[in-house]
C-alpha cells in the first residue's frame, strides 16, 4: 500500500488497539523468584511508546490492548499510558473487539490495530489500518497494510502514534508545546 493510502487511512483513525507481547514489548518474558518462593513475571516496555500513547489520549484518540496473557505489569503500564480499554487473558480476540466497538461507539473503519502473531490476524482483517511491527511473523506482515521499521518494545508503537498524530494535524502542536519549532 502506498504512503499516501496509509496516510489517508491513518487520518481517520479514532481508536488504536494493540496486542502486548511482541508489540508493546519485545516479546520476552522473564521469570524471577519472588519472596514467597513463587515466580514473578517481568517484561520491558519502551518509554517513548508510553509517552506517545499519552499524547494520543490528550488529542482524543482512544487506545487499548487485547492480550492473550494476563500480567499485572501490563495492567499497570496500560493505565500509565492512558489506555481506555485493557483486556487480558483473551486468545479469542473477536468477541473483545466487538465489545470495544460497542463500548466506544467506533467501527472498524475508525480503528487501527497493531499485532505481531497469528492470533492477531483475525482483528487485522476487521479494521481500517492493520499494522505489524518489524518483528512480526511473516504471515502477519503479509496481512498488514503497514509494517513499522522498529520492532515491538523498541519503538514500534511510537512510530504508529507519530503516524496518527502527523496525519491528523497534531504533530506541530506537540512540537510547539515542547519548544520545538514545527
């Protein structure tokens, strides 16, 4: 798809949904002992992704996650980033997508989704702008309208947010806010 077509689609996005592991993170899970003898799951999130998600919230673009895994770290991070829709523990993602549409009032034509693995393709086929991070499976990239140059957990979401902010006319305002001439 041409850059012009991607920009046209991005200009109409009101809702950005994402997978978590492999998209907001690099997909690696670390299990370390906790004081009670169990295991604690840890994962890393990119700080620049988080800032950009907050900018979307400030500009009225809603965000959310649909993840197959349940993680306290994911919950906390998504709340910090201003995500309005946080669904975890759902490998079957279509019912959750439909619930988010019902709650938000948005449609697939107003939605972008970022996914990296096979379970994400069913959603990617139901939204206007399907995005894969650079580290996505080849089958997922084949379905995506756009693939970021950055990998998940390494700035992919920042790229997506900047695309939305720029195509919707918000980028120069942000630059001015931070003393950068746009």
